[in-house]
């Protein structure tokens, strides 16, 4: 294969990398001009500097969105099926679909960034967002463990910087440090597990690993390698008890960073984890059925799912900060999504992918509303949301859609996602073997209804009566961000009323 053909198949990633260079160039050149304008202390000069910085951010955002749109077009132009270098780059309908989803989540993250005043270097921030998007695309488009690890590291390093990007906030530095420490630990677990799997199977391609495991007995070192790989990914998806980084990262990171960490990285991680366990580790599936458990990766994921659902929902009840509440609810939703992988098969995997996609869309919108409230009131505690319906009915309505969808209330996307997951899990094992896990998930959903409705109680029932509070309306000039949030809310409603738009595409793409 010539380099030209290789570049054609990797054109979406190449376009995003070129966009990174363009955004960096614009950010650095215009940022230097703005910095030079701040040397004088005169008020007109400071105003000119502020306008220059705003124009720089707008231009960088426009170039970033344009590059991502071109990358989506390049994905649509790819051939239907192709495999390069033993699975290092794989093009299938599934990988193409989720590359588009990851790029779309990056676009909405860029739109949320346009109104963030605390990000003093928007060009550099957007470049890091785009590099993280390249990591997502490499993760989704690979079926080879070494390339998956490279994608994880590119994504992880970008997210660590994004979490600590706001130098004016000490909590941002703390979030970045904790995320880095836990993320590097998870990378060590993942790499150690991959090395053991390679040592026992002699290959790093998922299809070849599956063929090798089908012909040999499971040895202790291989079992340790599988468990360590699963533990490494449990860190990435914030499954309990490996979730300790999530609350501080969600609360301390800039709002666009938290939104991307909670959405794009989760989608790609579940796609890759599903391919690893359902393709690479398929011969050691085991069983998590209550009446006949068999050793394998399935009971390990079932235990992680159960623990995540219980701990995430119970601890979320005690939270007074909306971002920490969303972090612990993310732990619970990670547990729900693991049900689809435990169920296995085409239906279980498609249900998990549908659920994680709709959850990601919902959470980006929820963080968008949190960013609005934080920017206008100075905080993101529940008290800051008091009386939001009277200050901004549009944002209050969107937040209601997001919260009710996360709670699983019809006719929103979260309801169908949970119904799809739970029904797939019930049908997966004879004699309703996963009934215990589904019952636990239903119990967790019932608990979660309380704290999601608590957020809506502050928005629609409580009055904005804090002493000395700023009574400015949230109806500001951030039209672009408000439009993005409304579009996300409409998508959540549409995917609840017509879920086959996405579910049929995912089911048809899974071979």
C-alpha cells in the first residue's frame, strides 16, 4: 500500500491534525497582538485588547468547527470496509458512525467554549480539544491493543491539560493533578495487562487474540492480564471503586473540559471496551447468571456494574454541587452501560452503545446550562439554580429535559436507552440469569429520580432570594451557546420519540 492510499484512509484524522496546527497558529499570532495591547494601562487600550481577544477566540472556534465539519465529510467518503496493518486502522460502518459521533461531541464542546471568559488562551485550549478528538478517533478506529493504548494516551494527556487549563482557579489545578495521577495509574494497569496478554497469546490483534484463546486453556497469567486490562478501563469509564478522580475533575475543570471528559471519552472508552471483551476476550466470557456463575470477564464487569450503580446513586444523594452530582451520577450511568457488555451479543453491545451515546449528548447539554449559571451567578451549587425558570425559561426548560432524560422519564432518550439495556440483559441469559443485576439497576434508577428532581425543584420551585445576589437575567448575548444547548435538548427529545434513528444505525453497523 502506498502512502497516498494510507493518507486517504486516515484522512479524517489528518484533517483534524491540520486543523490543530491552524488553530494554534491563529491563537498564537492573535494572542501575541492582544498581549502587546495590554502593556498600556489606559482604559481604551484595555477595551481594544478585550475586543482583540474576543475576535481571536471567535476565529479559532470558527476554524475548529470548520475543520471538524470537513473531517465528518471525510469520514462519509471512506470505504465501507478496510483493515490496515493487522487491525491498527479498521474502517467499518461501526467505526465510521462513532467517529462522526465523537467529532459531533467535539463540535458542541467547541461551541460551549465560545462564551468561557476564564479561558485566557482559547486557541491553545481548542487545539488540545482537537488533539483529544484525534485520540478518540484512533481509539474507535482500531482493533489492535498497542494502537488502542496510543489512542488512550493521546486522549488522556490532552484531557489532563484540559482539566487543569484554568490557571485562575486552584480547583482546576487540583482537578488536573488528581486526574493525571489516577489516569497514569490506569495506564500502567492497562499496559501491564496488555503485556501479559501478549506474552500468553503472542499477538496484540483482537481477532488473533480471540483465535488463540479459543484453542488454549485459561492460565493464571492470562487471567491476571485480562483483569488488569479491565481495571485500567474501569478507571477510564469512572466505574466504582475506580471513580475517585471523577468528582474533583468534573467540579474543578473548566466547564467545556468537564463536558468533553464526561461525554466524548466515555463514548470512545465503551466502544473500545466492548470490542476488547466481545471480540478479543470472547472465548473467556464466563457467566454472571445468579444460578450458574462461571469465571470470566463477564462476572468481573457485573460486579463493577453493581458497585457503580449502588455507590454512584447513593453518594449523589448527598451532593449540593451540581457538577459533583453529575459526576456521581456518571458513575451510576457507567454501571448501567456495563449491563449491555455483560449481556454480550449484538443486542447487548448495541444497547450499550445507544445508551452511552444518548447519555453523552444529554450530559454535554447539562454542562452547557451549568456553564451559563456559573458565568452569571458565580457558582454551580444547587442554590445558584434557584429561580432559574424566572430568569431564563429557555435554559430552565432545557435543563428539565436533560435531568428527566438522565432519570429515565419517557418520552426522552434516557427512558428508551434504559429500556433497551434492561431488556437486552434480561434476554441475554436463559432463565433470566441477569435478573439480579437488572433489578439492582431499576432500584438505582428509582433512587436517582430523587436527586434529579431535587435539581428541578431548585429551578422551578425555589425563589432567587440569596442576600446580595446578582439579579441579572441569564438572557445574555451568548446566542451561539444557547442555540447549541437547545439543539442538544431537541436531540434528546427526538431520540426518545424516534430512537430508531440511532438504534437502527448502530444495530446495522455491528457485525
